[in-house]
């Protein structure tokens, strides 16, 4: 009997723990339903040695210390779901120009594309051209650049582990792994082998390898992980 009571108590505790866990899982979802409430429109200039990081969605990030800007990814177009699934599309130049202008992206020294799926690299060629930056990426990303008219001296192939310096920023590229994909998009590691020109179907933007970034700034380190997977031990030396 005592055992039964004990089991019953354990069951109740389990149920309570499950409910608590479920509540915590639901809470962020409820928040994301109202995601626009979290938008800010801060185009202010970083001051007093601050490093400002602006998030443009997916993993497009602008790092700015008022002297030097770095861009992680380059995805400013927002094609509709229908366009993504069926149409051949091109960079939304009006949207990209507006962001480049509003965020005063005239000091972008380098653009690092985390991988070559469209939601990371669709606009990198146009943005590299407009900002006069240098595009760093995988073979696939560089073929997106070539298809967009970039010249070889505007692009550099990733060298994982190498430190690149831009102003006070240091950037190290790390090999990583894409989050698990479903069967329709299961082309992990598949390369874009030839220059990819627009208009193009978003499904032509193969992953081409995934990368993380370590950003050094003075004595601070920022770790950027654009896709939710990892290679075991990759951070052991950092
Ligand atoms: Zn992806």
C-alpha cells in the first residue's frame, strides 16, 4: 500500500513537472505569435567604443563599431512563400537599397555567408557590390557571387581557423553543421558548382557546407552560430 501511495505521489510529481515543462515550451511560442512587438527600428550610430549588432532576420547580422562594419549573411529580400516554392526570383533591390541606406552601410569591409541557402546568401552578390565590401564564403557562396557579377578580387574562399582582421574586429571561420533537414531539402553538403545567376529558384541555393564565426573585439569574443547543429570538439581550442 505504501508503495502504491509512493507511486501515486511520483506520478503526480511527474505530471506537475510535465505541465511546468509544457508551459515553458508554450510560453516562447506565445511570444513568437506577437513577434512584431519585439521589433525595434534603431538606426542610431554606435558611440563610446560600443559594438552595435543589428539583427535583420534569419542570421543576417550587422556588426558596427562606428569605424568598421561587418555583415554576417546577406538576406534582405522577403519573397512570399509562393515565390519561394514556385518562382524564379531576384534580389529585391529596393528593399536592399533601403536597408543599406538607413543603416549607413558605407563602412562594410566584409560579408561572411554562413551557408548558401537562399535565406542566408540570396542577396550577398548585390550587397557586396553596393557596399564595395569583400565576400567571404564557401565555393557555393562564391558561385552565388560570380553569378551576381562579382569579380574574383571581390571574393575570398573560407579558410577555417584563419584570423581575418578588419579594423578592431577579428573574425575566425569555423566549420560547422547544418540543422537536420527534411527529405525535400536534404541536400546538406551539396555544392553550387557553377555561377548562379538570378532570377533563380530558391531551391537552387544548395547548402554548400555550414560555418560558424568567432568574432574577437578587444578582449571580448562573440560566437555566432547561424544553424542549430555542431561538429563535436570544434570549440575545444577556443
Ligand atoms: Zn540553411
